[in-house]
C-alpha cells in the first residue's frame, strides 16, 4: 500500500477530473493526502483522501483568470506558489514519509517536492499534450490573442534571475525554466482523453503517457436542478465554465438567437452575470448546473472549449458549438471541429445568426452526432478512473521506475496565452522572438 501526496492546482478544471481517480485509489486501500484550497475541502474529503490546506500564500482568484490571464503574470504567480509551498509544506511532507508524489501538470511545485525527496512523480494532465507539430497545426489561427507585451528579452532575463534567486536554497537537481513552470510532467502522466482525440498521440511515449479518458463519474458538489422541467424537446446546454463565464454579451446573444426556438435551453451563467429582462420561455437559467447530468440528456452544447467540458460532452456523444476564450481552448476546439464533432465560432466577432445557424447545423442530420458518438466510444474504451488507478498502482510495483528523472528531449511544448516555450532542459529555443 502506498502513501501518496497530491499537489493540486486549485481550480475546478484541474481538481474535478482528479476526484474520481483519488476516490478509486482510496477505495483500493491507498493512503492519499491531497493539498488544495478551502473551496475544495469537502469534495476532497468525500473521496476518502485527507484534505491538506495550502498555505495562505497560495491564493486563487474567485472569479475570472486573474493573474493567469497573461503569460508573464502566470509565470510570476507560479513561481511565487512554488516558493510558498516549498517554504511552508516541504518539511511536513518529508516527515510524512510518502512513497509517491502526485501533482497537477500546472503545479510545478509538486514535481519539485518529488525531486527533493527523491520520489517518483505522477502528473495529472487536464488538457491535451502539445508538441511543436501540434502547435503549428492549431496555433496559427485568425484573431490569435496578442503576445503579452511584458515579455521582452529584458523581462525574461530578470525572471530567470528571479527563479534562480528564489529557489537557490533548495538545490533543485536542474535549473528551473519557464517551460517547466507552464507545463510539468512526471515519470508517469495521466491524460484525461483518448488517443483518438489527442493529436499525434503516437508522438508521446506510451510507457509514460497514459490516455485514460475523462474521469467525470464522481462530482460531489453538483448543484440541484429542476430536471422535471425538461421535456421531450432537444435540450441545449450553454456554459462558459467557471473561469471564463463573465461574457454577458455572448450569453445575451445566445438568448436572443435561441429564444423561442424548437428546443429547450439550459443556461449556466457562472453566478456573476446579470441578464436583465424577461427570459425566453424555452430557457432555464441557473448560476450553476450539474453539467454531467444535463449532458446525459443534451442534444447540443455551447461551450468555451475547456478540456473538461469538451471531454464530458463527447463522453455522452454530444456535439458542440465551441467559442474558445483563451489558451488551450483554441487547440481543443480546433481538434473537436477537425474530428467532426463541433463547430467553432469567434465569440469576439459573431456574425448575426451564427449561434442559431450553428445549433441548427448540429441538429440537422446525423453528421455531427455520428462523429461525437465515435469519440464517445473511444473515451469509454480508455478506461476512466479504474484505468488511471491501475496505471498508478502498476507503476508503484515496478521497481525499475525512475525517481526524479529529467524531462526528456522529446517533451511536449507548453503554451500559455499565445507564447510557446521549449520543454528541453539545457537546450532553450526561442519563444517567438524572445529568448525565454
């Protein structure tokens, strides 16, 4: 039996897919201590894991992306979090004498703890994997967000020096680079999709990267919903997630174009959006909804293209209208459309009638539904929480599994916003025109 410490990136899109996996591990007798912020305490406790609160210096924005809206502030915040976790939790974790360290791929401090304790590291990867070829395929898109203007060569030099100074006392086995902050992999990596959905899946080492499909079978914090109001009309769910929901203009457009149509629409506003005026009679509006349960009944989904939302929809064979807002949502949306299971729209420059015509296209004939059903089959076959737990437990008993290994030269590339960084330690490539 193992003693696992898990370091989360404390945001819903990162925590939610881990809960069924942690629940499966504890049911099998593994001891798990799970670091997170207080908003996730109850959900973590209900998996059977021990909830461990992060130091108060790991503070996440309650609404919107906050400092994670730009690459430079993302890097600065992640570095601050790394220092805070090592300062305030490393000694306690060492005293617990864990056998393994798990961490979110956006929580580089978890890998650092594994390295410093000489323990194997397991990464939870809540997005698709990205390498150069994948970025080139999906990265060049019209209307791509502008690069962070702070990312000058001078800023990059300053930030490298800051990384070195902040973590010097911990004597990490390799120098910290921006790519390792933006995307951190372990000796074993769990990716919550299928090889069919993952672009160029054959480029990634199957011994290290396990595609386990979406893990959405356990969601203890699902809000109540009046399911009795759903009838036999096609159901459409609209949600922009928990971070990018503050788009009243887009939501109002959806209401105007879908109001009075031959479908029933469930709209999740994210809790902070005011939609004045009378609601269309075919709309049910709530701050939040039990997304998985509604997707079981839905015929179409209008979404921001976040990884969890897309994988949950495809798991139930639901085609989508995708309105990506930031970062990996553009890649995920493009991949969904490429596989025939969705239509991508530009939420910043919507043509009149674009939402209504896209929904009508999804529901006319079987083209999109058939593609979504094919993806659903691949996601079900991937195995979910049971397959993830199998991979973890198998790696625990594999005596040849290396602890604290370096990131290999074939690592995927990572991107936040519009700036790419090489993942190769000791061989930095230019990020755009910047020597980051």
